[in-house]
């Protein structure tokens, strides 16, 4: 699955992660540092597995937990229509 940010969604890095602004309805979404790491990996063209691997090398998290977390993040972002995947 290849990820692409919706054209009406912009991002801003913060000291706590990333904030996404959906220009269609003014909704803000804040991703914490862990979610931001996975999000960046996905937007860089990585797979869910590669994003999970990045989490395990950056944070103290088990591989199976990282995979589940990335899958949940993907599902949420797709459901909110801020990314196309």
C-alpha cells in the first residue's frame, strides 16, 4: 500500500510529534512522537512492516505491538480521509 497525504491536508512538526490540518473542514489531528515516526515512514514510501520496523529501532516496543499500532494508525487515517492508501 502506498500512502499519499490528501492534497487539502497540511502538516506541521511540533516538539511532540506532528499536527495535521484538514483544510476541508478545519479539523486538527495531533500525532504523538511514536505515531509521527510511523507516519513519516509511510509517507516516505514505506510499507506497514517497514514503519513498524522503524518503531522497533527507535522506541522500546515489541515487533508485534509495533505492527498492530501501525495498522491501527493506517486504519484511522484512511477512515478520516487524510491519506489515500
